[in-house]
């Protein structure tokens, strides 16, 4: 239906011509009254391809909202866990934030453990000047706190996901190297190591086939400890606004966004705080179980060899 402007009617007979104003025209109105009424909330878009793993997939199924959908008024007890300061569903963001935090923590811990284990084994098995050079450089890196190095790097480059993984992983390596070196010292004098050296087995094969399997238990304990530290560091940096950036869902970021309404809507803070604590304890328990299993396997192997 087309819109029209109605001109002014002609002046009445006998009226003064000066009083007749120019034709007036009103601004066009929308053809349909529905266009002027805003929708109550943005339409739900289920099944985003950029959301993966169980948490982000389960959240929209349980609540009907994605991590950025408007679910109600800010800080209201709508839904299972209420809404945050922007009216987004807290439970949906909580389920998605755990996946983000755990993914970044695992990616940051893995390179630190691998690099540190290799440095520690090479330092002890090589001995001499190589051992002194690697360990003295390791001591220099240990003198700088991990969080300070991360803050310095983020201040220079900016908050980037790859930077978090790189900095935290590199700062884990010196601490893991000390543990790996001490574990290598304990097994270096064993008979199977001497037998391999007597048969002129290459050093790389001795390190990977003889030494590494026998220090796996200690490395698994260190893995659980470093993963716990990675979770704490990433959550702390996100809380300070230097880690994972909004509108992404993250537990540390959720604590920062909802702390001003802790009394009014506590679930936005309590859920991620409790989850971070349980995740840290759970990773340590899993790592201890893996270390015990590795130690039992090592004892069985040593018994068979003897």
C-alpha cells in the first residue's frame, strides 16, 4: 500500500490570501503498524557452528538462548540461574565459559610440559657445560613471576588468545625442566640405561625409549599441577580484563561482569567461582590417578626385566 501526503485545502471564500500558508505535508508513516513495534527479544538461533563441545551445545538446548541472546531484564531471576548485566542467560554463558577456560588451559599447559621435560632430560643426560648452561638459564627465568610476565606481554601486544597460550606455556617450561632433571638423575644410574649405553644405543633413543617412560609418573603429577596453575592464571587475567575478551563466555570474565550485583543476582558470580575450584581439584585428582597408574606400570616393567 503506497503512502500519500495530503496537501492543505484551498482557502475559504472571502478569506485573506495572506493567511493561506504553503501546502503542508506530513512525514510518511509506516505502512504496517507492526514495523514500529520492536520484538520482545532477538530470535533464537540454535546450533551455532562456532560453538563446540558439550557445554556450548547443551546450554541453548536447556535454556533456549545462545551466549549472546537477550533473555530478560538485567540481573533478574529469569530462567534457571537468572540474567547478567546485559540481560543474557547466566546458565548458558556458564556452560560455554567452562569449555573456553579448559581449552585455553590445556593448550597452555601442553607445550610447557613437553618443552620442560625435554630440557630437563637433555640437561642431565648431557651433563657438563650443557647442564650448567641450561640450568643457569632456567634459574634466571624462574626468578620472574609468571603472572608478571603475562601482564607485561599483554600490555605490549594486547589481549590475544594465542598470546595467553604462548606466555603461560613458556613460563611453565622452566619449572617442569627442574622436575624432569631430578627425575632423570634418579633413573640415569639404572642397569638398563647402562646396558643401552654399552650397546651404543643412540642418545635420542635412550632418552625417549628408556628414560622418558620411567619418569612419566612424576611428569603426570607436574602436569596436574601446571594445569591447575593455568586455569588460575587464565581466569585471573580474564577477571582483570586482559584475558578472554567479551562477548565471549568465560568464567573469569563472568565474575568481573557480575560482581557489582553479587547481592541482587549471586549466581553470576557463585557458579563460576565454585566451578573453578572444582575444576582445579578435579584436575589434580585425575593427574594423581594417572601418576599412580604410570608408577604401577613402571614397577611391573622393572619386575619383568629383572
